[in-house]
C-alpha cells in the first residue's frame, strides 16, 4: 500500500465516521425534541456543537406570557460549544415582554430545528433593536 493510498483510505474512513457521527447527533436532536414534547424534561439535551453538527442549528423558543416565538441560531450564540442546549434557557429572556411590561421572562424551549426554518435570530439579549 502506497503512502498516497493510505492517506486516501484514511480520508475516506474519516468522512464515513463524520457522516455517521452527524447522523447520531441528528438522532439525539430528534430524541430531545420528542422528550420536550412529551415532557421528559430530565432527558439530557444535545450540546450546542452536536446540534450544529447534527444539522439542527436552530433552537425554537416561546414566551408563555406573550406567545412570542423566536428561532435562535446556535452558530451565533456566544456559549461554550460543549454546553448543553437545555442550559441556554438561563441565558434567554423574552425581549417583547421586557419592552412592554419590563419583565425578563424566561422562554420555554420548544425544540431544535434544521436550517431552512424561517427567520433565525441571535439570542434576544444580543439582538439590536430595529426601531
Ligand atoms: Zn413575552
């Protein structure tokens, strides 16, 4: 086996492993979405890195007070990539509620979404006001 061939074999094996890992992460994301939906709140959430690599880089959140929903692009989040997505909740608050009633309500986590869902946004606390 030549050196060039070894490198090629290794590159192929890594590509296969990466694809398999991405699929595993995607399944973790779908499982966590399901856990949120059925109320299994103790289920461990994927990390930010896993959600991005698994193809679910958007976190959908909803304020129970004003029903405002928002898509948070995890790629833009300034958090350690090995942090669980579920812990994001502690860093978020509903910006419409803060503007209108002056309260920093924590939004509920709805689930991870693949790219292609409309209007991803940075976390509320980092969003510049449009007005
Ligand atoms: Zn709200």
